[in-house]
């Protein structure tokens, strides 16, 4: 049952930028990344020179703050497109137990890619690290996947990075036809369909991925996002709770779990998760502050509601919920 904020929930969910956990690629605020202008293409490598095979957050900043955030694919690659020419800073926030935060300054020119090859710096005390929340499941490394299916998956990743969604979907369907238990292909197909708002089809693919591996993080997160978009909060909350248990450091899992709990009127739980989302994700997850404002409103806490909405406007002056936040502030003051 929707809480008192259901009217606002419907509006904000329509505007909320997708955070799609493909196999190492999250598309944050995709509308800001147009297909024209300059671009940045990069690859992360480990100190030994081999590719990084786990999801790592990459933020792109200008003098005005964070412009966009993506996650690397399963080969450590990332890209930002549709950039206005100028100076940018790329910030790499890897596993904080293993790697230092790395930054790189880059100049973007019209109609030309700026190329980066970034070596992650290992924290000295982490050399004995043996595992962690971002580890890849056995099903994702399934040795039985045929070479032809892997090739189709790689083609899908390239097409997705180039913004060719339909082509990516076609390659993913081919990969699945060749190997029906291809977990990563089911997950990434679900994410692509979610991006097209084909929510029922997306949910079906993601449930198939979870049948293959019930402990895979990305399908849990993506299925939770689908269910939140469908406003099926009672179904979304337990799925997202599992996602949080699998990767407690994921700001996206925390954000959507908070939104699901908000939809269920579990205000204490929603406050906890939304605060965690912002603490973990920073400005890229400023939308959590807007939802916190709604939570405080429903708790009758006008002072904290005002503070949350004002903080949201400061951190995300161009955010999708700015008009609503301003209107709510007028009501609260």
C-alpha cells in the first residue's frame, strides 16, 4: 500500500535517472550523455598490467561538480560521450580496501575522443586481500560458455558503449540462444530492456538470471529497479534487501531499497537506506536527499525535511526533481 507520499513517488520515479547494473556498467543519468560532442574513453588496469574485471565507479567532474557517473564494464573499460569541449577531471573510486582513489585531468575537444589508460594504485596494506563484496560469482565465470556466445556478448558490450541499444539487444539474444544459461547475457539484456522501459520483458530476463545464480548481485539490483519502476514496492523491497546483503557498499542498491521502503511507508528503514546511499555515492546520488525530504515530511519532521530539500538543491541544481523540491519548500516554510 502506498504511503502519503504516493503522488510524489509517481512523479519522481518517472524522472529518476536509471542506474542499470549491467555486468560492470551502470548508466547514471543517461539523458545527460548525448551522442554528439567530445568524448572520453578509458580503461583501468591493475598494477601488474592485466585488466580489471570488477565493477568500478568512474565520476566525471567539472568546476561545477559531478557531471556524470558510469561503472566500468567487465574489462575495465568506460566512456563518457556528448561532452562539451573543456577541462574535466576523471575520478576512479575502486574497492577502498584494495585501491587508492585515483584522479586524472583531461581536455576534451569537439568530435574527438580523449583516450585514457589508468593504472590503479594498490593500498600497501591490501596485498593480502583475498575477496570482497565485488567478487564475481561462479556463474558469471562459467567455463562452459561457448566461444561464439562470448563473442556475441562482447559485440553487445561494444554496441552498448556506442549507444546502439537495439544492436546490443540483438547480440545478447544471440548469445543466450547459443547458451541459455549465460547469466551475464540475461542480466545485461534485462538492463537494456529496462532502459527502454520494457519492464515486463526486463523482469523476465532478470528472473532467469537469478534462476541460474540466486546469489548474483547485478540481477538482484536490476530486478529491484524494475519493480520500483512498476511501483511494486512489496516485491521490490525483499529483492533489494538481498542486493544490499550481497554488496552493502552499493549506493544504487541502497537508493532503490530506500525508495521501495518509502513506498511501503517504512519511514525508518527508508531514512536509513537513503542516508547510506548518499553517504556511499556522494553527489552522484543526490536524488537520495530529495527522497529523504519526502520521508521527513511524512514523519512530520519539517526542520529536517527543509534541510534535505535545500541540500538537494545545492548538490543537484540541475536535478530532475528541482521544481518539486522548490514547490515543497514553499509549502514547508
